[in-house]
């Protein structure tokens, strides 16, 4: 819902990561930087750039971080992991 609001109402580039886990995590691009909106984060002050989000996951949720194999852009099929602060495939 937040992803659609940011995209449709404000015209921001958005995506959702971790669909299929216990929750989905919306991301939004602002001034050419991706930021994550995850309400479960307690150790970082928002806004949270995605590269810091990956660092957070590796520190506090290594099982999730280690299972990330890459983010694939739906429309192009490209691996956009590095753009989102995560290692590629």
C-alpha cells in the first residue's frame, strides 16, 4: 500500500523487496538514492538508505541476509541488487 501511494501520488520510483517473507519491505528512490521503509528496524534512524539496510540485516538477521540471491527488475529482467545495496547473484 505504501509503495503504491509513493508511486502513484508522489511519482516516486518504488519497489517491494522480501515479498514472501513475514512482511514486505517497500523501497523508494529519492534524489537517486534508494531508501527502505521497514517498521521492524529499531537500530537505525530513518530515512534508511538500502546499503545500511543490508548491513543491518547481516548484523541482526544473518539468515535473511544470507538467503538474498539478487533483486531482479520485473520489467527488464536485470539484476539490480547493487543499486539496492545488496550483493548480486
